[in-house]
């Protein structure tokens, strides 16, 4: 179980990105995180993985205090937390398979990784993960030769290389058209349902939330303004989340 307790993040300059946020995520749940741009969604996910440090509060994962973990302990913890980014975070000039193998960096000798030497079983595993997301035929292409949807599949395959217990997906479909968005979301759904991996996914569009999420939390100016099921977001709660002038689309 993931437990976030009274989490606050204040950036240099006094900007409060998160304001006393608390919630829990049971193991195996697909949780959507929604809100306007700048509401704190990305900050929240990055705090959970300690890519940035919270100012106050506590994050517990299976009883272990992530916020108090040493750098060495965080290296071990991050092995089991996959991250999928909005802008893919691939090494564009490297081969697709090399980008996928980066998901094993927490497991191999760092010196090996500098010269792109990985065990044979990791190479085989990388191809299997590319097969799973449907782009094994692109393994030897450069990452920047792929479309946006294909690059995001590489990002998912890279996360799967970690054998994760949890995946944090930060706006994974924000830069994709609706058809490709559903393709990516279906991969995340399969990982959640078939593998039992807990997924926290920040999203903009409510139709995706209704289609894929078990539960949803909403942020507005860094504060938690909704926690519940997607079906419970009525017109009043919609306005609370997105503002009085917001209108539903579609």
C-alpha cells in the first residue's frame, strides 16, 4: 500500500505546489490523478519517487518511509518503481533496445552500463518487453526515428524492465492524439490488471479517467479537492476541480 501523509512541497521562491495532501492507494489499484496544468500532479508523482524532495509530510510504501530513505536505500526502492514520462525521456540517438535496457540500470554493475554491457538474459528480456508493447521490430532503430506513440511504448517497456510493483505515469498521453492515447492507456491497463502492478497516472481528460481508472484524486492549486470514484464527479465537483468557468467537452 502507498500512503501519502500531509505532503507539502514549496519550491524556491515560495511557490506552494502541494499543500497538505493525504491519500492512500491499495496495492494493485489504478489511480488517476487529475487537475489543471500547474495543479501539482507532476510534483506529486515526482515526490513519490523522490525525484524531488517534499518540504513536509511523509510517504510510506509497504510500510517503508520513502521520505526518510538514504540515497542508497532510494536506489533499491526505485528498482521497483517504474516511471513513464510525458516527453518519453529517451536517449534519442541510441537504439530502442538500449533505451529499454536502461530500465535495468538499478540492477547491474554501473561500470557495465557505461559501455552498454548487459547480461544476455537482460537483452532477451528487453526484446520480450518490446514484443509486449508491439514494437519488437523497432529494436535496432534509433529512438528519434519513432513516432510519439511508439516512443511512449519504449518508455513503458523500459519501466517493465524494472519488474516494478508500482508505475508512476506522468501525463503519459498528453502529447498524443486520442487514438494513440487509448493505445498507451490499454498497455498501462494490462500491466495493472494482468501483472497486479499499482498504477498512478496523471491525466487531463475525464473520458480516459472513466475508462481506465479504479479511483481518482483531484488537485487544485496543490490541494486535494476530490477523492473517490470517477462516476462520482458530478457537475459541482467538476467545477471544484477545474474552476467555475470550465465546461465539460464531449
